[in-house]
């Protein structure tokens, strides 16, 4: 089946949920300082984690700050990296939790049947008979494959739909919808 890449990557999606902000896609986050010389601990949401450096300059969600990025070495759970304008441990610590966004145009084109998470979030979800079931709220991956989290007015809780070709046979980005053929009982009648 296809894949979904960052907020940019086997199942249909390989990485965390995407969130698009005005032509940008979240590709990583700063987990905190690394050492005492201004390096940050960087989590990459990219299908190829080290590729995050290729998408620089990276901006904060509100777009007020932009950083060039140099990965200095791999560390547990991500990378140690230098960001332009960050020279001290205190400056690095102040960025903890900051999500980093790349311009959409800098991301690689995807093969057919592969999607960026940001493209899937917000799509209308219809069953094979055309009945509206809700909208994609998130794309999750807990290790066993990707799941579309579907929320809707008729749903008491969100529903997790396996993102496989069998259950999600159609993704139509142009029409803004996905067609699902869920197992019996997944959605309330």
C-alpha cells in the first residue's frame, strides 16, 4: 500500500502525524538541550530521519524564527544538532518542545499511492456507499502499521481505521476525501 510522510514515510504511513501550516510541513521537534555548548536534541519526523537537514531552513510553527541546521551526531531517540542563532545551553533549553517546519516545496515528491500525513489530516471519510463517517483527525503509527484517527459528529469517541489498501481503497486528495471499507462493527450503525 502507499505511505504517508512527515507531518512528512510499511503500511501506508511511516512517520508521525502531519500538520501543515501555510505551505509548510512539520518535519521535527526540539527535545531540549544536548550538552552545554548550545546543541539541541532533535527528533526527526521524516521517513529518512537524517534527511531533515536537507529541508533547512526550518521555521517555528508561527514562522517568527528560522534556523539553518547541522546534524552533529546521532543520539538515542534522534540527533544532536546545531541551529543557527543558538549558542548556549540556555538558548537550546528555551526551544524545548518547539516544532520545526519545512517549506512544502523543499520536500521530495512522492510516488503514486504515498501521502504526507499533512495531506490526509482533515480529509472527509466516507464509506463505500457514500455515507459520511467523519474526518481524519490524525495519522498514528504505534509500530504495527498506520491508523487513521477519524472523528465525527455521530461518533462518541474517535475511531482508529487501519490504513491499508483493503480497508482504505481510495484516497482522493483532489476531492478531499478517503473511502473506507471498515470491518463490521468498527463504526456505529
